[in-house]
C-alpha cells in the first residue's frame, strides 16, 4: 500500500523521458528535432532489448552465438540480438546517416528511401556491454555515442564521420539492465538518469543532474591482471590499499563497465582498465566505450584519462581502437595520473 502510494507520487511528480526530451529540445540552437527523434529511437530500442534481456534463461538466448567479432571475441547470442535490435530501430526510422557497432567489422551507411535525406548524425554503439555477465544474471548494459557528421549532408557517409575525437560528441549515454533498468544520458548539459517502470514501459526522471563525488573510496580494476600492469598502476593500487587517512579503499569490480561506472558515479570511485604486458592498449574500445563514458564522466564533474591525458582529445585512427582507461571521481583520477607520471 505504502509502496503503491509512493510509486503513484513518483509518477505524478516525475517527468517522463519523453516529456524531458521535448522540453530540452530548445537547448540546441537551430534544433530541427532530429536529435530528439534519435534519442527517442534509442529509448525504444532500449525497451526492446530490456525485454529480451529479462527473458534470458527462459528462452534460448544464453550462451555463445558461435561467431567471433572483429576483435576476436566470442559473440554471445545476446550481443548479436542487441546489435540487431538497435540497428533495426535506427535503420527503420531513417534518422541517422550511419551506424558503427562494436559487433560489426565496418560502419553501416544508411541509405534513406528519400534520396534527399538530410540526416546529419552518426551513432556508435556497444550494443551489449558486459557479455561475460549475461549467463550469470549480472547487470549488463548498452553504450551509445552520437556525432554530427563532418562530410556534407546528403553525400554518402565516410569513415572520417566516425573517427572524430570524443570532444565532438553531441550526446552519449548508456542503458543499464540492472536491478532496475535505467537510461542515463547527456547532451552536454549535465547528466540525467531515467528509471524504467516495467509495468507501463515508461522511463521516469529519477536521477536529475547526476554528479560524481569529487573523491570516493571505491577502486574498480581487474586485479587478476595485477602482475602485468605498469608500475604506476601497481603503485596506485597499493596506495589504495594503504591504511592512511580515509584509506584503505574498498575494491568493487563487476566486469561490466556500465555497471561499474554507474555505481562509482553515484558513490564516488575510480574505474581502471590499464594497459598490461598482455594487452598494450588495454581492452576497452575508444569509440564505443571510453568516449561516451568519458563524456558522461566530465558532464557529471568527473574525469577520464588514458593515464596521461584526456580521453576526449584523442584523435582516433581506427574504428575498433583500444585505449587504457582511468575514469571516475576527479581527485582519484588525478591521483592515479600522478602515479603514472612517475614512470612516464
Ligand atoms: P563487452 O562485453 O562489450 O566486450 O565489454 C566488456 C568490457 C567491459 O564491460 C568490462 O569492464 C571489461 O570488459 C571487463 O574485462 P575483464 O573481464 O578483462 O576484466
Ligand atoms: Mn563493452
Ligand atoms: Mn559489447
């Protein structure tokens, strides 16, 4: 009874994502509503994928799909399914001129039925982040990143439209399929989080203006790779474990970037995927993972670095490029960078 009342109150008081998108359209000078339509399409695809993820275990969508992606990783059935759903939704609505996905070798140009189409945005997605957690009922996510094309509107989209530094992002966000499903995004005016009410299929603004605490006590890193890390990272991890001031910190690592980032943004913390002697650029992908998460981090008052400099300023050289990643509360990232600098 109490829950019902507070749920009703939340629904009366809180904006829906749809209302929020319309209200904030005017933030963009010369806005034609195209970006709003695009975010609406992502909202729709998110609900579809959420529905599928929630059925995992009941229907035959767990496990490996039997293919490897361009990065040599085994594709899971849900990787493939999420990729298809996002692609279909964006393609059918003809609101972007191109899509690049972690699960596709090449970018996909979108040729509209309408020869004269004026679509100016490209989307880059990690359709299913945290693949290793699918089969064990642990939170996974979707990450998206949106740019304005740099080649002329109406002409075929090119690789250059996708290989833009993260500072050029117009919008970015993620969906987290967790204990509840949330869509969190930015258009460069702060970060807002929306929670899905699954009963009625509506996202409500539940986390307005999300902010990273300036510092925190959580460090998130795959310590199984410890002996392969650069000395600066090893020293920083030891620093986190030392009994001084507010330390030792606590270690939390889910293995889904989206979930690890989401927790750290709320509680304060640092996420690290450094390079190692096994992987010279770490594991995470600059275009599908690091840039969108870095944009969100900065918009929430946090920081994102490759250990030495700002992620968002890196000029990408290829679609599936990897980069070491240090992201989270500003002071913690700066501290990690100071350890890295000792061995630079
Ligand atoms: P994806 O499932 O899209 O391939 O991404 C997995 C990424 C990221 O989500 C996570 O933080 C990281 O891989 C975990 O890697 P380890 O298992 O090497 O720690
Ligand atoms: Mn991922
Ligand atoms: Mn993925």
